[in-house]
C-alpha cells in the first residue's frame, strides 16, 4: 500500500471513529463533577456572578450555556434551553459569550461550545453537557421539584 | 450574525466536494505529486473564496443554490453563515501547506496535511460537524492566556 492510500484509509477510520463518538456523547449530561474543587462557600455561580453581575440564579435550576460566534449548534441549544426555561417555573437560562469571558471559561474548564452547565438552587454545578443537548436530555437532568413530581 | 441564514445543507454539499478533491489528491500523490498539487491548489482557491467572500459565493455554494437546493424540500431551519466561513479559513491553511508539500517534493508533508483536511471535510459532510469551528474556542483559550 503506498503512503497516499494508507493516509487516506487512516483518515477515513479516524473521521468515522471520531464522528460516531461525538454523536454518542454530544448533549449527554455526564453526572456530577468528579471532585468539588471549590470550597463550600464558593460555587460555580460565585464565579459566574463575578463575571456577569446582572445574571440571576433560578429558584429551581439555572442552565448556563457557553456559546461562541463560530458555532452552529449554539443556536439550536439556545432555542432548546430558552424553551425549557420558559415552560418550567424557577428554571433560568443564561447564555455566556465564551470569547468575552475567557477567564471564566478556563476556570470552569469549558472546552467546547456549546457547553451547558446545570446549577442547583445554591449555584453548585450538578452536571454539564458538551454539544447540543436534546430537550429530553435537559429535562431528565433537571433537579426535581414539588410541582412536577 | 446576519439577519438571513443559509441552508445548512449548502456547507455540507461543499464539504462533500472538498472531501472528494482531497481523496483524489491523496490517491494520486505518490505517482503524480504535481497533479495532487494542482488539485489541492484549486481547493485552496475555493477555500479562499469561501473565507473571503462567504460560503454562498464559492462555485460549489452557487451550484448548490441554483441546481441542488431547488430539488430539495425547504430546510427545517436556517444556519448562521459565519461558522462555516471561519472553517473555510482553517481549511485554507491546510490546503496551502498540502500544496506546498506536493509542489516542492515534500510529498509526505502534503499527504499529512491533505489527510487532516480530509478528516475535517468528512466530519462536516457525513456528520454535519464543524471541526474548524470547534478549534476556534481552543484557539481563543490559548491566545488569550495571561503570561
């Protein structure tokens, strides 16, 4: 096999593998963060509020979405999250421009846009998803409340 | 962001053409690196049009709009043209390096960069996934890092 053909075959294998992997993990909320690195009184919300003083925490949950200009799935994510926030009481949606808040992006270790963090009423991170989540995935990851259960 | 979006299948159609160009360039590169250089050079010119004037202005974009799109059902939703345009600029860099490699006899260099470009075009065409767009935030994170 000559090098050109070999590289083409490798490229197909890499692209198919990566594409299938992404299709599987995109939008999946992957449990609680492994280790709460922050002290108890400092939550993800403390950092978010420091960067965006205008932002308000939801009573039931806050959907924090990181977006950027060159990001097609951010638009889909915005529609889904805004709709969930509108339909469910106490759920707030906050979209943050990642480029404008690079310090926050590094602190929270956001690597892709869109990344969605779900915060509890105290502002702690419950879970996060990279890639556009589907509506059902967001609803399943929301903390329960008396009204809905 | 512009007021009017584009049909998201346009950039995917363009990516399909791109992936075929890089595949043919790779297959011919060992026997005829000169032909591979011409192919990646033409692709670089297409990327330059897409990055400079927008993805709707490339020959494949125009072909999609005038010939392909009228035969399809209208899209469920429109898309911002800025992300694929940015990705064209990323593609341009890879296509230029590949062309230089093939043209100067550094065939393996050309093949490696054509391979990367093929992966990105394949992900876009088959999965609708924009690798160039995703590199943007990582680039911004590195660029903006305080010393």
